[in-house]
C-alpha cells in the first residue's frame, strides 16, 4: 500500500461557458424527466465550482 500516487497538483477546471451548460440544460431541456431536471439543477446549484 505504499505505491506512489501520481496526481495533478493544479487540476484544470471548466471554462465558464462549459460550466453553465449543464444547469442550463437542466432548466430548459424538455426531453429530460422533470425529476432528473430538478435534481440536476440542485446538484449544480449547490456543488462547488
């Protein structure tokens, strides 16, 4: 269990446009079920950046 972990020290985040695409889809995509849209919107609202 002493294997060396190779992890990025500064992970790249999403740019602002891509970050807002998922919540926008949750609010406006009529093809998704309403419960999925609501849950997805809440997750994106309260999840960290």
